[in-house]
């Protein structure tokens, strides 16, 4: 959130390991940079010169050279001069955007893999690209563009989208903050787009949206928070018919609907969702790829009004139309204080169903929070909703009542989970149990395990790193020295 002095404060949960800003080398090079490179196809060396362009909307002149001493006035002028390897520096302060800044290959150069073109704030300053709330898009990058890097500036106040990428390739967005739009960041039918340390807030649809046809879009250390208060407002929305989306160390909080609303197959690692209606919604992983599968690893969801993790299939035009079978691995996750910690069901009548593997996971302290209805650590509606469920080495716990699991119309208590009834009646629950997990501090939302927890060394090897005899349950391993002192 923005403070009076123009700096930023960020709320993050205990133990979250992501960064909230990109790391930069703030040493400013001279206006022209020369590099010596070895050409693969030519003996000897090739000398390549790159240019630094400077933009100052207060004192610049688009007819000038664009140097530090004589900067350009507009981003558009610098955009259309830049060549592969060039750097565009935006001087600090507000850059009003009165017409959409459009990147199109017929007038703007593309970067290369070795020499991307970079648009970023001047080191030590903060450039703000500001719309008036009526302009639909601040930046739109059109089909055929590739090889650009946007870094370390702010986008605010657009009617629809602050940054929209359409059919682009090899773009990197680093340390950019966008807010005050329906969708601050949107990617359409693009390939090889990476977001690092970006932040979206004050949105009325989704903070980050990956639309149909996109391939290999990844998010690292990104944050989405504080959506509009009601309706279908998600931190992330990944549509049907996308492939290869990954999220690592991302955080979503204060979202009216889901922190992460993910269709198609998605890899989600070390991510956190809290104070949302739903933490992680996982849909239709096999809509495109018959072997597609969601993979949720070492993630946390807590204080969610409905579900910590929701696994379902549906037919939804808003996610690409049609449905598909849904497969998901939920591995070494920690889900706390949600109405349903894990809910497996469907909102489709087309005969699709879900297959789930749940291992080394803790679902604890599921609380009604005034919503009414059945409240469970694990809730599976019926046989059609989940044709296959593999459930081993998990901790299912509720502090507010005896019923812990509902499975295809049958309820199971903590005693039945521990005395073998759960295994005998369902064939599930090998090495699973119901007990207080013993977190470091529930009050401070520190859900690491104490060394004395029954979840220490209670997991099964699923290929993730661990210390000790066996993996611990939940998202974080107790260190080997702490285990040695047990």
C-alpha cells in the first residue's frame, strides 16, 4: 500500500520467503555502452554498441538526442527509437498517459534473447505511468512483439487493464506495481512471459490474468491483494486452454473470491493465500492436455471464508468454455481455519470428475466462521465428484467439533480416523491421523511445526527435499538440529 511519503509498505505472512521488490544494480552506465562479444560463426570479436535513452516528461524534447542531459519527453518517442540491447530510463515522478501506449512490430523494434530492450525507472527514482481512470489501457503490446523487459515502475488508474500483452513472446516484467484497474496485468495468447516481484492491488476482476492460448507464463515472488470487496475478484485467474503456467513464492490476500483461480494444468509451489473467500481453486486440468495435472506443493491457505483448496470441474464460458476431467496433486500443504480446508466437488453436469492425490498435508482448525452448513477438514461430495482419491500420510484435525471428514455422504470423526474405521470403510488414509499439529503460533499465523509435533517425520517421500528419517507434514521442514533435540 502507498504511504504519505510515496514509499510502499507490504503485508506478508510469517515465513513467506518471496521478495517484494526486484534487486537491481543501480550503477548507471554512460549514455553509450560498448560490449565485446565472441561471435559463434565468425572468428575473433565483434564490438556491439548499445544506447541509453532517457525520458523526462517535465523537461524533455522528443526532437532531442534522448541523452541524460537532453532527454526525450515521451515514452512513445523512446520506445520507437530503441534497438536490441538498449535501455530506456524513465525519470521519477508522474508520466501522464492520455492515450494508450501501444507496442507494435511495424514501428517498434523487438529485442533478442541475448539483448532485450529494457524500459525502467531511473535508478533511485520511481516513475509512475498514470491514467485518468477513463483510458482503457495504459500499455498494450500487440502481436509479434518479443524481447522486451519492463522493470521497476508503477502503473495506475486504467478502466480495463494497466498492462496488456497480446500474442507476444519472451517478455519479462520485473518489479512493476499496477493498481486501480479491472485487471492490472493481463496476458493473452502469449508464450514465454515472466513476472518477477510484481504487485497488483485495487482491482475489480483479477490482479493477474492469463487468458486462453497462453503458454509458459510464470510468476515468481509476485503479490495480489485488496480486490474490490464483493463478487468474482481473484488474485490470479488462469483460464482454460492455457499450458505450462507456473507460480512460485506468490502471495494473495484480501481477495473477494479466490486467491488463485486456476484452470488448465498449473504448477504452484510455495504460494500463500489468506483472508480470501477461497484460497486455491483448481479446475479442469485436462481440458487441453489429456495428461494435465495441477501440482500444489508446499503451499498455505488460511483464514478463508469458504475453502482452503477447492478441486472441481465445471463448464464456464469465463474460463474458455467447456470443462474437462480434473487431476491434482496436493503435496506438503498446510491449510488452516477455513470453512472446508479441502473440498472436492463439481459445478458441471457434463460427466467430468476429479482425481486427487493428497499426501503429507495438514488440514487443521476448520472453522464455520458463521457461514453455516457442514464444516470439514476434508469434504468429498459424492462418487461422481471424485472417482479416484489417493490419501496417505496426512493430518486431519478440527478443534471445533467431532466430525472431521465427509466422504461421499458418510461422516468420520477423529476417533474413526485414528482407530482404522476410515481405512476400513474407504480404503483411504494409510498413515493418516487426527491430532493437534502443534504449530509454532496459531495466533501469529506461524504454521511451522514445533519439533514435538506428531507431524514431524510423519510423511512419505514424494521427491521434495526433507531432513531426518522422513518428510514432515505441511509446508516447512523442521530443521535437523531441532529434530535431533526431540
